[in-house]
C-alpha cells in the first residue's frame, strides 16, 4: 500500500509497537526512477530528470511503502532516524571481553 511520507512514518511506528515482543519489521529502500515497467532492450530510453527514493516496510502480513522526492529527503531522513532510535530497543548487546583475561590467554 503506497502512503504519504507522514502517514508512512506513523504506520511504521504502529508496526514497531505491534512487533515489540514477538516478530520483526523488515525495511528496505532503493533508488526509484518513477517507472513501474522495465526498460526496453532496444532504443534509447530517456534518463529521468529526478530520481526518488522508495521505502518499503513489512511486518507479518502487512506491507507499506512510500516514495520520497529529492527535495523532501532531508526532512524525511531526520524523522526516520528519530523513529528508528526510539524503536530499536529489542536488540541484544554484545558481550564485552575482559582485557585482562585475553592478555593471560595470550601469555600462556
């Protein structure tokens, strides 16, 4: 489902909240030239004047997407980064190795 940028971010927040205890959210982004069909093999296809960024998110059975134009990328990235910082709480921390224990292991 293609959404506006602000509604995409609010729906993405809801996805994170629904999958807080179990599940995951998969997010992809790629450059998009605005065409849905592949380029023809013969002939010269015109280069697009402006590339856009396509964001997709999926969790369980729900899929959402949005297209961000070049002029809105900075604003969207700031809001997106804030959203990710607030919702990446389920990550496990790596174990820190004790520096003294590693020195002793190397010495013996």
